[in-house]
C-alpha cells in the first residue's frame, strides 16, 4: 500500500517537469502566427488589453520608415487573445495614401526565443510571403516574417502583393 503514494508523487513531479519544459520550449513557427493574427479584429484592437510582455519584446522594427505608417492605439502594443503565458505584442496599422479604402495591417512582435525555426530573412525587403492568402478579420491578407536581432516580426497585410509593395514603397529604400 505504500507504493501508491510514491507512484502518484512521481507522476505529479513528472507532469510538473514536463509543464516547465513545455512552457520554456519555443512554441511558434511563423506559419502558426498567421492564423492567430487572422483572428484579431482590427476594430476592437483599441479595447484589447495591453501587451503584458517585457518592453523589449514589443519594439517596432528599427527601420525609421515604420514611423510613417498610421498606427492604431497610439502605438500601444496590444496582447493577443490566447498566447497564454507567452506574451506577444501586436500592433495595428494602416497605410497612409490615396487608396480607395484604408489598407489595414497587423504586426506581431515575438521574442526569437519563443519561435521554432525563426525566419532567416533580416528585413521586410527580403522576407518571403508564406502560405496562401489568409482569410483574416482585416480581410484577405498576405503574411510575411523576418528576424531582427532578438525579435521576430510577422506582418499580415490586407490585400495581396500590391499592398505589400505599397508598404515597401512607404518604408522606402532604408527597409533594405
């Protein structure tokens, strides 16, 4: 009768150990972030909770061209719905200009340590579009990802390649 509590104790210890390992293991690939972004409703981003992650994990890309975009929520990083204990920052933006309607975009900022197989591309200019069009809350979107220092950026932008080209034009040659 004394083996049962020992076995139960070992089982609990094993579960705790694997829970810690699971929490510390990089969970996301860029391809898995896209569907998360697809679920974010641009119009309710303002009322979403602020990102609870560490401040360095919510930095915008270093390129100064990003400052030219029209940012929602006063550039306050928002946390995304169910990242659980993994804190991600999400920003909403619109492309300025004379488009018929505003082109919406979402930018996720994820610590590199939380990513499995982070993208090798170092800038938006070289970032590869991945997956097919994403049926997102902001509308049909394309998604790209790149790594900058300790952060991975995943950007979903409404529309197709032309929206991405417009974003690159706005960012200017310094996006290289």
